C-alpha cells in the first residue's frame, strides 16, 4: 500500500505542539457533541429515522428530484442539471458571463471545492470571494480546507493576525479573536455590497417545496444573497429530502453532531428570486448516482457533511486534514475517495485503525469503518495490495494453519527479547518506528492453560 498518508502524517507530527493542540481541539468538539446528544432522549431514534429517510431518498432520487424541479420552477427559480464537475462549472460561468458579472461572492460549499469552481471562474476573469470566515482565511493563504465544517481549524489565531496585518492592515501583533473577527467583517462588508452575484451551496433541498436550506453560524450566506439580484444555489443530488417534516429530523441532528450546538445560528430557506431578480439552482451528480451501483457502499450517500467522524477519528486528529489525498479528509473522505476513484485514492485506506468510533457517532448511521474494511478487501483485485504485507499475511496463515509449528514458534519467541535493537527494528517492523515491541513471556498462554488444567485435576483428586 502507498505510504503517501504515512509520510504526510509524519510531516504533520514534526510540530508536536501543533499536533497536540489539533488533537485536543477536535476532541473537545467531539465531547460537546456527546453532551448535546445526551440531552436529547430520542437521539438514537432520530439517528434511525435519519438513516431510513436517507436510504429512502437515495433510492427514490428520480421522483424526488423531478418533484423538486417542478416546485422550484413554480417558485420562479431556474433549474439546471449538471452530470459532472465540468458541466457544473460551465453552467455557473455561463450564468455569470451572460449577466456580465465580474465580482462574485459565495458562501462555503464543499461541492464547489469538489468541482474546482473557484479556479475555473478566476481563470476566466471573475473575482471570486469566499464569505465564510474560515474559507476567506484559507483563500487569502492560498490553502485548501482541512475540515469540512471548520475549514481553517488548523490555523492558529497568531497566524490569522499576521495574515490580516498583511492583507487588511490590522494592528501589528494583535491576535485577539474578537478584534480579528471585526476586521474581517469590515473587510468583507464592501465586498458584499459590491458583489454583482452571490452563490450558496445547500445543506438540504426539500422536494415538496422546492426550498434550498443553508445552515451557517455567521450569516454570511444571507448577507451574500441579500444585495445582488442574481443568486445561484447548487447541490449534489444526495442532498434531497422528501419534505419539511423530514428536514426537521436532520436539522436536529446536524449542528449537535457537527459543533455541539442545539442548532446552527442561521438556518435559512431560499425559495424565490428577489423581486426583479433571478434565482438559479444547479442539481449536480458528478459520480453520485454511480455509488448506487455499489451495494456495499450505498450508505456513503447518507452523509450530511457534519464532520463528526473527523472529530472522533484518532487517525485524523493525529495526522491532520492535509495528510489525505482526497479533498475531503477523515473517514467519510476515505470512503468518498474510494467510491469516486479507487485507483487514485486507495492510499487513504491506511489511515484507519478500524476502531469503529466514526460509525458510532455518525448521525445518519453511515457504516464508515465497515466500508473501509470492505474497500481494503478489494485492494488485491485492484493490484494495489502491499507486497510486503501480502507476504507477511501469507506467512502468518501458513504458521497458524499448523498448530505444531505455531507452538514451536511461541516456544522460541522469548529469544527475540535478547536480540540487538537493529535486528528487531528495521523496515519489516513498521511498529517499531514509534513504539517498543512488548516483551515475549517465557511461558505461552497455551502452556499456562495446560499446566493449570493438570494442576486443577490434581487438586480435585485430592
């Protein structure tokens, strides 16, 4: 198996203080999630219901998406369909170009990140501004998100202070979060007011009403869409939910799972264009319908992008978001990457300890760890299985299929305790790179068991 993730994680861990801070910060969010979930007596019922709703929606995509289009069109929106990233980017550009738009403001959208929308538009002369604070910080730093909910969680406030000093002329050495937030707000205000068009993603799309639902904590999506008369929204087909009652199930789960809040500060529903304006909605596939053909991995489409699996994952928390080669990191990113292009993203499979914590916290019950295990079983068929591990696994199978040989190996195992270090820790022993091998006991469990069994019989005879 590729060592891309291992090498990137090793680089991340070189800054031990930063690595420790990152781990503790993400775990703190996980703890908040636990606290919030325990305050809802019907929490597990909500998870079951959400899972059922997602499985229903994703098995009835055709009728729900057509229903959404019908209702959205009746509301005055203009609906577009995009089969892939290229078509999605082209549709956005054509809309903006038709209206002679040069200043474009958008709220956070992982779909836009997935499809490379920003560079596509900027290469064609459109100034794209991210309005989410974390995304804006990363845009000014020319970096990608490291987390799907908290995109700049890896950036410390001292770094933000230095960035704003350079880009916004803030006070030198002032890293106060409130001060920096006000500075960003002031900087963005004129960008909001001068934008000729705005765009949002969607957390949910409601089939029965044609509504787009956007959940934020900053209100930036609302600010962006309030001034321009040209607004665009885009969502992946898996974001569809049947009705407003179903929506209520997901909104009760989303913020609690993502950030440990009862609800996001703003839960906005967009239905109609502004008076005298235009509202365009783009429905995007980009490989999602293909996942439906992968029986073992259909639940990947359940994901509501809360990030809970990242916050709990011991590997993600200790290796950072940039150690993954797919643009979405963590357990859900491993699965999505494999679903889209297994030969390109198979290296991420090594970034899992199969502790099952991700599956346990997922609000829509995506079987994340179980799917990763299944993907690992396909590696040999893809020609991506690690040769060294195959040899070692074959050797272990040969040994364990032969009890006499296995017991003989146990008998001589304590000899390893006295071997020189260079013989114990080498390229064949990845375990030894960061740990000490345990000492082999002089007496195996089998020997102890037999001895005690004999001793027990002798005691009974007495």
